[in-house]
C-alpha cells in the first residue's frame, strides 16, 4: 500500500481524542484516570507497565503513584482485523450534544468511537498494518507548549497550578511540591522545574537575540516581549524548531541537570523521529528509550501535565517503522496550503 496518506484520528478514523480513551492503541487497556481536583483525564504513571519486567522504575514507590509496584505487562497491539471487529459493533454512531445526534451508552467509559469510518468499507483497509495516523506535528506542538508554559510559569497556561498541587498531595510523594498553608492563605512553593524570574528573563533575551538562516524558521525574535517576559503565540513550525533545537540550548545551566537531561532526551527523540533517513535498529532503540524518557518526565512534572499528548509519543516509533518517514504523513503540507477547512467541510 502507498503510505503517503492516512486519515487523521478525528476526521478519518473517527476516534475521539478526549478524556481517558484517547489513545488508539491502548484504548480501554490504558491506566488513565480523572484527576480529583483538576477534573481532567491524566496519563500520569501510565507507562511503567510498558517497560521491561525487570526495570527499576517498576518498583519505584515514591516518584510515581505512592506504594504502587507495577506488575502488569503491555497489552497486545490490535491488528486491523481486530479493530474492524470492534468498530463494527457500534455501527453508524453520530457524536454530539444536539438532539438529532446520539451515541451508545458507554461512550468515554468503554469506547471512544464516534462512528464507523467510511474507510472500513474498503475491502483492503482492515488488512493494513497501519489503519490510521498519529499527527506528529500536533503532538510535538502540544507537548512543547506544555513544557515551555510550565517551565516558564506562564500565567493561565502552566500545568503547575493550585489544583495540580492538590492532586500531587493525593497521588505521589513530592513534599517540595505540596501547598504551604499559613492560616487562611495558601501558597505554592516554586518547583524545581520552574525557572526563577531572572532566569526566565535570560531565556526571553536569548530568544530575542536569535537569528536563523533563511528558510530554516520564521523570526521567533519578533514574538518575544522581554519587558513583559512574554512569548506570543507561535506557529506549529516555530514550535517544531524550538522543540528539536532550542530546548537544550535555552534551558542549559538554568535547570537542574536531571530535569535538563529529560527535556533534552525528548527533544532528541522528536529530532530523530522526524529524520528523513531512518534506520530500523535506531527506531527500535527509540521505541524502548521513549518509554523511559516519559517515565522520567513523570518523576518531574505534576500529574496534570500528562494529557494524551504526553502519552502518544510512545507509539510514534512503531508508526515510523510501518508507515515510513513522518514527513509524508503529517499536517504541514495541508496547513501550509490552507486546505484543511475544505477537507473537513
């Protein structure tokens, strides 16, 4: 089959990318849960069971869920035929809040299928090794924004807020992240992954001074306001450049080494996964290493940080092995030509 195009999960595969069943591989077999205070689905501590049986993280009772020793193993990956059997059970479901649309009971609890995609009517579709496509562009952009907004403590966008700190006290043992109460006042200590104000200013000044070769990236310096310590909305390709090139440079010597190492690993992962030349052995190493890297991030950031976008990278190496380089399967060409609206209509 020609792997140059696959349907996205929402527009073609018709799988809702919200709440606990957002992963098209794990589906109901994942360990995502709803945060008590954040009231959102979290994929925190949902990756240790993907590690080898003797991995040291499986027995870590302090940095993940308190007291949990991971004994489960990764669920088998469903084939196209198995996916077809699952989707066929639900028929032509229409999802929505309008009165003229309906959904079967159990949506969001046992399944996240919105409807049966028309692609399943193709006689060969269920025999494909890859029946859908995870868009690396949006995964990378969303993950970068979570990292940058949290490390830079961007007001209203950081994942390290009061509700997140309340959930920290419930789920795992990070005393330095618990709220400090002084009578009726509640304050949060500065976490080790959050830069101080003077360090944040250094980062913004560094970004303001950046100059890129023609055609490499847009002028990120125009998006920086050093007086307000603010970075205006960046486009997807700006996030792509920042994630793969600038994260190790911008945060070097400003964050503790363990945190900087973990962020550098995720930066190198996306750089390798987006390479135009792929080696199967290297991709298999990435498939093993990315799970451990996500676990390292879980030991650093609060549980509210981990939505589905922080989980999906563990499945990207498999899609690269099956579908080929991501440059032929992501959304950049379509967004550049501004034809996504026509495709959705």
